C-alpha cells in the first residue's frame, strides 16, 4: 500500500514559513516536492539563526522531503523551464508579493494555459486584491491587522505578539486545506482552480472576539492569562519561576479544588460561588490559588494533587521540557532526521518536529532537507542541456544577496 500523496507532484516557489510548510505537509506523505530557490541565496530561511556549521537549522524542518533547484524567476529561460515543469505538476504553490508572478509570466493564467488541471495556490499576508494586498508580507503584520495582537498580553499591558509566527502556521495549514479541497473538486470535475490564501484571513478567522465586537460593539480586548467569563481558567504562578494551568471552572471541579487547597468554604463564598462572581473577583481568586501554590517548592507536587482530584491542570512546559520529554518522541512529535550532504561528517542528525497528522493506514516519511540546488541536474536536465544549465547558473552567480 502506498502513501497518501504518492504520485502527486508539487512545485514549491515559496519563501520563509507559510508556503514551505504547506508544501512540506504534502512531502511528508509521499508527494514529490520540487522547491525552486534563488541561485546562490535560496529561501530566506537559509539565512536564519541558529546555524550548525554555517547551515541554518530551520530549513532542516521546513525543506524536508523536497528537492532543491535554483532558478532566477526574472529570466525567460527559467520561466520556460518552470512552465515545462508545470505541465507535469498537480500543484503549484507561490508566496511572492501579489503581482510578482504575473511579472515573471508565471501567474495562474500563464500556468493554467499549459496545464488547465493545475491547482495553483498563492499565499500572501492579506490576499491578492484590495488596498491591504499591498502591505508588507510578514506574519507580524497579519497579527497586528487581525486584532490577534490586541487580544494577546496582560489586560493592563500593551498588545503582544504571539510567541511563535502563528499567522504563518495558520496560513500554511489553510493553504494545505485549500489545495486538498481543490484537488477533491478536480477529482470530481476534472477542473483545476486558483486558491488565494492569506495570513490575515486565517487570523481573522481564529479571532473569536470579532463576533462580539461586530455584534455588540463593546470593544473587547485582551484579558491576560485569565479568561473573561470562566474562572479559574488560566495560568497560576508558583515558586522558582514555575507555573501551572488550572481549569476548574465547572460546578464539579471548583468544589474539588477548594477541598484540595484546604479551604472548602470557598466553594460557597459569595465572591467565588459562580463563574460570574469568580470572574468578577479574579484578582482575589488568583491571590488565593497562588498563595497555596507557593507553599510547594516544586510545581509538580500541587499539580499531582489537583490531577488526582480530577481537576484539569498541567505544568507549564518550557520548550526545553518539550524537547526532552521521551513521551513526545513516543508520540512522534519529536523525531530525528538525517542532515544534508553539507553537514554530513560534521553533524549527521538533527532533532526536529514530526508530522502534524496521524493516520491508521499511512505513516509520514522523513527524508532529509536538500542543500541549495542539490537537484539541479536531476530535475533541470530534463528540460535543458548540461551546457545550457551551466551557462544559466554562471549568468545568475552573485545575482541574489544572501540573508
């Protein structure tokens, strides 16, 4: 039995995270993914720290299961090659600034002319049309414009960016889902189509406060580490910089928590006898629970007491805790992968994040990320001669600046 995307061919002309993630998800389950990069410079992420022996760590994850070729998109010779490649492809993904692919003669109109069945996805910060399509294409822009950043941070503090590039991740997943839906439509009708995916749309979509703002007009904003209508439902601090989550807002868990902390009378205290009163008096509730937590040297002790009593709780993991937890490896969330030839002999393995998905009949594959242009001859000599390829690469040498 083959894998889910065996036989699917994907052309990946994307940069940084959202687009590369989308293409990687196909590669994890068997698709042939050809990553088109700038000669000499590659994907911008190849310049990101941290680096191992001069090679960026990030693309070891984002470019796994891909083949790398280097082409200068503004050169008609490269455009001709890509259109030839597109004739044989099922999916075409790009993440350039809106309008750029048209300048390169590689927009949906041009590609669908040579392959009407192609599913073509453009990923941008704010879509392909309208005034907002012209804003710079970065995750942090989408966080700011979607209200996501205003919802994040302490209630009395400033808007705060998410700890990860959430817009890129949501955008990459949305692009993957959009392409899958378009492939299903093609299976039914035989017709390809264009997918316009934006980071902004994804973050507007996950901003639950928008419904309230639009319907009630009451200007909802961030509530910090505690929920605006459920309590306790938030982050509580113990000793030694340790914290835990306590989500005991239900009619059963709240009395249980009062028993665990040795103050059963709080279950019927007028300040705390309902979600409404506990939320209204959240400052006092936080003080009560954190005073109890700080009677322990290690947060694991009160967390166990609460868990044993049926209370929803967990320790707040550091990223290092996640990386070191053997159970995360057992679940396939953390995996080891070979390094590209440029690192072999210096570091033969990297440890990285595993697949997002679990299936009963198909398993992800983890082929190493490629060196920049590693597959030039394997892929490009199908379309041009060795002499022509060498001439192109010589002409493009030094054309693009590394990050």
